[in-house]
């Protein structure tokens, strides 16, 4: 008679203290997850009960997110007819527009993160170049030189230096490739 292996018990769902999250990053992540959960519940309520529902949420940054069935505007029209008509006309949003807006906001967030990462990478490269210039590095001198001002001998030396760099880069690329192949075995 064999016994099934004992499962490791987890902490399960825990009750949390409801208070403001101090970390801005953690607060944003929590907002995004809970907003998605809220909109899912609102959608389920509309489908299961046939209710007409609308939910509008403003992020800590002030961005508006909404979900409505049949649409946010249709629900708002029942409460504030003139304001909802103005909002709908100005924004041109419906349920599909709300989803499009959410997708655009998501894409905007991703692009903003990529831009910040590239700015940080540029700053690091500029710092490294400043250090090389301060050391009097010949490579930095070549990068700062205006090639139109170089004479024939200097251009030949520059071409030779570029060939050396190309050889070094090729050797390093081959080394990295070989290491990757060795790890895969």
C-alpha cells in the first residue's frame, strides 16, 4: 500500500491590513492588478445578472480608466443626460473605445519605460566617454575627431585602428557564441 506524497501546505490567502501602500511602484502595481480585477467583476456582474453597469477609476497619476456595459456613456445618460452626451461626443468613446483607450495607455506605459531605459543607457555611455576623455584615451580622441580634418597618415592609422576593433569584436562574438553552444550541451 503506497501513500501519496504529502503536499507542502501553503499560507493560502491571507487577510491584509487595508492602508495606503507607501512604495509608489508597489502602489502602481497594486492599482493595475486591482483595477483589472474590478473590471472583471463588473463584467461578470453585467453578463451573469444582465445588469447595466459602469465603473470609472482614476489612477494615482490622474489617468481615467472605465468599463461599461452596454457602454459608460449609456449608463451616464441615465443619470446626467447632458454631461454624458458631451463626454461621449468629446471623447468618442464606447465600450470598444474604452478597451482601445486601455490598450493605448498600456502601450504608452511600455514606450515610456523603454524611453527611460534608453535615456539611462545614453547617460551611462556619455559618462563612460567622459571618463575615457579624462584619461586621454586614444579611442576617445578618434571619436571626437572630425574625419574631414584628418590627413592621409591619420586616416590610414584610423582605418588600421578600425580593422583592429573589427577583429577584436569578431573574436569576442565567436567566443560568446562558442560559450553559448557549450552551455547548451
